[in-house]
C-alpha cells in the first residue's frame, strides 16, 4: 500500500499528498521506529525539521525502512532551537552552513526545504534569507524551496522581489481555520503556492468538543465504512477533505495504530463535492487554532465562536 496521489508544485516537481511528521512529542522522541512504521504502512513522505533534532534519525528510519530510499520524499526546515519562535534567530550568513548540516544528517539534499516560520531570520532580514534560499537552489544545494507559518505580510514581502516563488506554505490548516486563513489562501491561489497542512486532524483530536463538524464527519465516516469495509473514522474524513482541497496533509503521530490509521486514508474513496462544500460551510463558522505562536501575531483573528 503506497501513496500514488501527488500534488504538482510550481517548480515542476510533485509532492505526495500525505506525509507523516516527526515533530510531535512521541514522534519526535522515537523517530526511527515510528518512521519505520509509517513507511511499512505505505506513507512515502516524511516531514522533519532542524528544530526537531531528529534529522539524522529520519535518515536512519528511511535506510532501515525496507523500501527504496529514492521512493521517500523528505521535507526539512531551517528552524530555531526546538522550532520555537522565542529562541535565538539564525543570521543569514549562517544559512549555508545550516543547510549543509541538514544535507549531511539526512544523507542527501532534502526534496523540500522550508523557512520554518517568519521569525527564523533576524528582524528585517526575511527577504535576505529567502534570497539565500534562492541562491542555494540555483547552485543545486537545495531542490524545492518553500516557507512555513507565513502570514499575508510575510508572503507579500517575499513575492514582491523573488526569483523563485515559494512552492508551498506549511501552516496549521483545517476547516476551523478557513475564515482566518482566507487572506493567506487568496495570495497562495493567485501565485500557485500549494498549502501544506500541519495539524489537519485538529477538529477531531484537539478541539475540546469536536465542534459542529463532529456529527457530519461521523456521518461521512459511516458512508465510507460501508463502501470500503475499512475502519474509517473522523480523522480519515479530515484527511480526505484536505486532499480534496488540493492541500498536502502532514500528520504527526508517535502511536503505531494512529500512524496506520493516517496511512489508511490513501486507500479510501474520495469525498463528494457536496460533502467537501458542507465541511467548508460548517468549518468557516468557527475559529479554533491549536498552534497560536505564529499565525496570530500581527494577523487579527476573526470574530467567530470557537464552538
């Protein structure tokens, strides 16, 4: 069971629509064994970062994973210590060395490399950092380049003076953020930038009640279970919704059974257009974000309930 569905990127490459991320607690602390579980389950995209402190273990998981290493798409990120926005920023002059460290740890140039958040470079040096990414790409030291946790103002800053547009913006993305993310998504649609979703399962696993989507997700899950005979749940439906939106889903887990459930989405029927539209409608009536440290700084949230 391997993922064949991929999303085309601006630079002519393609990216698997489903990824396992090793940035959450249990996944971050046991990246080799959990990475092997993800590969065995059929996932062929692993998302890591310098700030997760497990890039070398990501390579170890892939080399021990029992699949050809060239079949595995690797994303990594330039990030502060622990990926935290309040840690020391990375001077532009250090980016080349940091990229070389990543390449050495994962054993190859990553397929996709991101600026982890707009607060990675010193204040006022975000565009300079992007131009360094562009130079490294032109030299063959990076392949696809993109950004993460970029707000409208961050995207606009890069896009007004870039040679290579970011191919993706990896952000917390799920139905309960559609209203807040509308300006970001509009910019990305205009420029052909693909959205990558982290936290795509938040309405099912992090919202305190599940919110108004819960009954509808369960209804769809029952339909898919009857059609496929497989153990479909609300998380599967959210992953299929993400796929239907043309968004890459990055789901981090350190639980083997949950990783297998994530991988199951690759084998399920698609949602109907009507189901996608109704999830959109319900989701846009709520604002609920789990990771607030990036996108809610100088980017006002909508006046919507969280339930």
